[in-house]
C-alpha cells in the first residue's frame, strides 16, 4: 500500500477519534465516596496481561506488557437511567465525577490469585444461573476505557452472569496499532488459561465470550489453541459473540476451520460502513476485515453457513458512534436483546425468538403507533442473515399495508436481500 495513502487513512481516523475523546480525564479509577439517588452499580472481576508498574494514581494498569496475569475487582457506579442514554458511557468532564450524571468508580482493588478466586466464587454463588461472561476489548483501549465499556454493556444488557474482563496491553494510542496487534497476540495464552479455569470450575454452568475489534484476534487464537489442545472446545463454552472483528478474512477462515465446537454457538456482528475497519484494511494490504464484509455476498455467505456462524449486518443501524465501530454496544436494541438471549440461555439466533424477530416486532409496533412506514425503516435498521427473521419482518410489513411497503421500498429497504 502506498505510504501516502496509509498516512491519509490514519489522519482521517485520528480526526474522527479526537473529536469524540477530547478532554477526557484519565484518573477515573480513583474511588469516589459521593453518591446519588437512582444510581446502579456493576462489579467486574479483571484478569489482565497489562503491567501495573509505573501506573499513575487512578490508572491501576498501563498499556505495557506484564509477564504474568494480574487481577483486580472494580465497582463502577452508573447514573440513573433517566439521565443517560442506553448504550453511552458518560465520562466525567473533571475529577471527581458526579455520580448523578457520570460513570464513577466506587471501589478498585488489585488482587492476588487467591483473593481473585475467592472473589469469583463469592460472585458466582450469588448468580442463580452460574453463567460467566468474558469480555475482550479491542484496539486503542486504555484500561479504564475497557472497564467502563464493559460496565455499560453489563448494565444495559442486564445479562445474568458474572462479568470477567480480560484486558490486554493496549497503549490506547492510534499510532500504537502495531504494538497493540502484537500485544493481542502476546495475550492469547493468558486468555486460554482464564477460559480453561472457568471451564474446569464445577460451579460454573456455562461460559460466554464477547470480543470486540482487535480483541477478536486474541479470542479466536485462544479458542483455536484450546480446541486443538483439548481436541474440541469444551461444551461449557456455550456462546461466542464476535463484534466488528478486526481480522483478515482469509486468516479468519483458517482459524474457525481449526475450532471444533459442535456445542458452541457463534454469532458475529458486522457493519459495512465501519470506518475503523476500513482503515485497518488499508494498513493490512487492502485485504478485507471480516467485520466489514457483506455477509450476503460470496464467498462469505457460504463460508459463514458452512461454519454455522450466525451473522448480523448492522450497516443500517444508526448510533452516536462516529467510527461506526462499536454499534453492538452503543445500540440500545442490540445490547438489550443480546442480554435477553443470555438471560434465557438461548443462542442469539434461537429458533423461537430470533434477535431480528424481536427488533422487527418492536419496530412494527412503533410504526403502527406513529402511523408511518418511514418510522419502521428507522426503527429496524439492521439486516439479519436469517430466513426466519426475514419472513417475520415481511409479515410485519404486510400488516402495515401496501402503502407502507411502498414507502419502505423508497427508503432502500431494511432487510437483507435474498
């Protein structure tokens, strides 16, 4: 790739990112004692390959690599739902933050292995489902950013699971893309060890994995290694959700081919307008990133079908994310419905009530209420590569009458083509 094009691509990404991150404070992990009525809290258990050496107050862990796994327990307070938009992380504009309007930290403690295991067991006994959700963040994430994002996902999804954040050494800088990529690879063995412990724990009923962006590389490598080592993924790894995977499409194909997982349900969220993945594609020799492909086109459609991967195309989904790279977490509809599937122990694409079907019903109800087919197009803006959902949405559209159907067509449609 021409050097000039690479510089231009990074410049565009930097301008977009700085517009959303200017003025952000970085000492948010200093616990605050203030409280406010109506707040809620999420306690995360953390396993990390980041180094604590040289970390500033309120930082806990840096973006440098550690030769061992470290652990922590952090409680994040979220402002009342009435004062925040579901899907958003509301950062303090200054320290200390205001619990009535900001995400703030109320407890943050580094733990040794024994204390981490004791804390995990205590949390697990209080979770009736005994499920665990492991989140692996993506590129350009400082430690506190990974913490607050996962707290937002857990709160907004209402997932009844013990949240375990696996965070790898990202320096949280756009110019550190290469370093981050190597750090993601560096951390695959550690993630495999974490997953192996969870699988071996007899008190754990099932494990779900949610990975975002470059974190998909770490997750897929760990799962691939585990599958080869164990001659198949353990049945306890029930669900794997891949959000905006920053992974070369050809490499992805070889990774999943090595993962023998008949009992594991794989779901992937893609978006063809993902700006971050467009830049990544240019950096990596103009080879498509799997998180930005059109899942209806070949060879992708056949490959996903062969590997039994349910793919959700979020291209038409509108969120406040300027890079269109975190739609799965920034969309109230998607994050809530993912949580509901986990609540009921079903796959996201379960036959009885698929994710697309649920959103289709909500959208149809909204359109009938306001009497506008255009509202339907806005309310149900993502396509599902799933025949059941298409039929359900089609039935809903038909109920609105021919005029609604014509109006829908004029918007370009919201359902993936056959």
